[in-house]
C-alpha cells in the first residue's frame, strides 16, 4: 500500500461548504416552527450545531483512523447494528406511528443509520476477499442477499420503507461494483418489486400517499397538503428566490420544513440559482468520491468509498424527487441539510472514511 499522504482537499472543501450551507438553511427553515413549538427560534439550530460539532469530530477521527482496520470491525459492527435494529422494535421511541429511535438519556439515535454504514463496511470487507465468487448465485450472491434480507426486514418493521429502499439500493450498487451479474439482478427485481407493492398495499397510509401523488389537489386538505405546499414554495422562488430567511411556506404551511422538505425552502428563498448550487455541490462531492474510489489502493477501500458515496447519491436523488413531486412522498432526509442528529454524525463519519482512503490513493488531492 502507498504511504499515507494528505487527504483530498477538494472533497473536504465540498463537505465543509455543504455542512455550512446546511446549517444556515436549517436555521432559516426551522425558526418559525421552533418559535411556535418551543418559544425559541434558535431551538432547532442549537441542537443541530451540537450534532454538527460531533459530526466534525467523527469525520476527523475517521480521516485519521486507517480504514484497513475497519476490515476487522466489519462483523462486530454488523452484529451491533442488528442488535440495535431489534432493540428499537422493543424499547424504541415512537414518533408519529413509527418506532425508529433509541433513547440514551437525552440522546437519540436511529439504528437504521448505523445499519446503513455497517452493511457498507461488511459488504466491502467480504467482497474484497471473495470477489471472484460473486458471479455465482447460490454460493456467491445468495449469502449477501440473506444478510441484506435480515437487515431490510428489521428496518421495514419499524416501519421505515424509505430506509429499507436506501439500504437495498446501496447494497445492490456495491454488489454490482464488485462484479455481480446483471442477469441475477434482473431476475431478483421481480420478487423485489412484488415485495415493494405488497409493503405499500398492507399499510393504508402508504396507499394514500400513492393515490395523492397521482392527484395531490384532489386530496389538498390531507395527504396532498405537504406536496402542494412544497410546489408552492418551489414555484414562488423563481430565478433568484425571495431572499434568505423570507420563506412564506415555512410558517407552518409545510410541516417540519427543516427536515425532509428543506429543499423546498432552499428553492423558495434562494430560487433556481440556489437550488442549482446545492445540486452542483452534490455532483462535485459525488464526482470526487468516485475519483477517490477509482484510485483507491485496494479493493476494500474502493468498495468502501463506492458504498458511502452511493448512500449520499441515493438519498439526494430520492429527497429531491419527493419534494418536486416526481415520486410519492416518503421520509428521506437531504444529507447535510435536513435537521437530524444521528444521520448527520454518521454521514460525517462516512465522509471521514472517504478522506482516509484518499490519503492512500494515487489521485491528485488538490
């Protein structure tokens, strides 16, 4: 392996810009709701700043922690994630009908966030050692699918359909990057689609979201309300926006605008230019991540980077698709922007892993 050098500064700078931009938008989008709920406009941003500091510690720690050591931690970390996913079903905190959070004193975490990173590390570790077997279905691909099935089943039971979809998509990307055959995925897509349809049908609220997606204005006072308000926000922004802090839809029109629908507020306040800037920043981040993956010194580092950067890409695509009414509403945070503690910390930790891989890579770190 090549000796350790400086990390990829372009990737690091993009992460810091996204984090800073995200904190500004969280404060802008949350101030009205925070004042209404807690009589403190700074309530949400103060918590987010604490999580951001913890996230920075996680990033710098992982950037200096040799990623090769994660190979030995892959199985324990995966088992820990399974234990946490099982625990949240028993003693988790229920919010709006979903049991997705574990509380430790005043701290809460989402075990699904742990699972996302755990399965990336585990798959990367095993695939880097047995890459030649992945093209065989029963002895190669099937063991990974069984592990993925256990994780996905626990997440869907919370219930957390969007989290399940993200974990499955990122896992498939990793398996494909490791050399799995497209033919196998084509065959597996049939039962996967059937399972997704079944998961939607058995939950009435998911069916209502599908129906309201087809014609939100017919359900404008209930299921269609959030997406209609999101479209109003996007349309009001125009080219340059209404100005930072001047959103109208954040005044309790879009429920919890600082979370999954923060991109709508970005569009309203900063317009097309601001929204395009956010998308370009994510494209730069993903491009630099792919470059690091291609120049990684070993297969493990390459797959690690591929999995983590795919996690960012999948979440960004789904979030923007939801708020623009390009797909049915589902709970999907926008990385670096949506308010949320454990999600931000684990994302920043993932960025640290990529930075660490870049220290050993052959690419230009400028």
